[in-house]
C-alpha cells in the first residue's frame, strides 16, 4: 500500500499584476486550471478543510497498491509573462510514500519555463519524493526538497531561480507553466 498527495493553498505569480488565474482556488477549478489524471483512486478537488484557514485550497490525491496503482493527478495552467523578474509564491503540504519495490512516488509544485512556442526549457520542482524517484538536479531541472508533510510557504524570484538552471536561456522564457502533481510510477 502506498500513497502521495499535494495540497496547495494559494499560487501566485506576481510582478505588477498576478499572472495566475484563480490562484487562490476560490472559484471552481475549471476557472483557469486544466486537469489531467491517469489510473484509479485519483482525486482532484478543492475545499476549505485542508488547511487551518477558512479559504479554499486545491487537493490532489493519487492512491494505489502494487503495480496496479500507477498513475497521476495533475492540475496546471500556462500563462504568458512579460519578464522573468517576477515572484512565485505558494503554500503547500506535500506527502510521498511507497513500500513496494520498484515503485516511486512524488508530490510536487512545478514551475516550468517555456519559450514563445510553448516548448519546455526547464523546470523548478518543489517536491516531496520517495528514494527511488529518478528526478535529479541538472542543467534544466532544479529540485527544492520538501522534507516533511507540514504546511510551508515557498517563494522565489524567477530571475534568481533561473541561475540554478544553466541550460535555460532566460531571454527565451516567455511563458510559465505552473503544475500541481501527484504521481506514482513503476521503475
């Protein structure tokens, strides 16, 4: 038996304006967000009981057992940005756990950096992942590990974050894809 989940309160991508639609999840998820799921026992919803505050939060959950539990829960949106000198912030509680050989699980808030055609140039992944997860830091991926299941606030300036991604040319970044993901995969 294994499970992993993502809980996110507010996602903001701010400069002079907030570029994320419905980042506080106060409206139905179809307002600004796209959903993707694969496998059984997947939940993508919003509610007011996941965090101590009275506001809405998004909740993603993927549960499974053995190799039959493979799949994902994804909530995402892509937005144009006029500059990379903007701030990303969110509150999240993440969990990832597995106990089946050859299986890995991860929960993540992923900020993908895209060019004007929508091609992925690189990503920042704030993630709670199991030991067998193959994600590693590299020229186009920066991992920020989450070490517990408590609620935390995260924030970074995209210009500053791109310094961790030498394979990404900041001049080519014109869109950002924000993804909340919960996944389990067989190695």
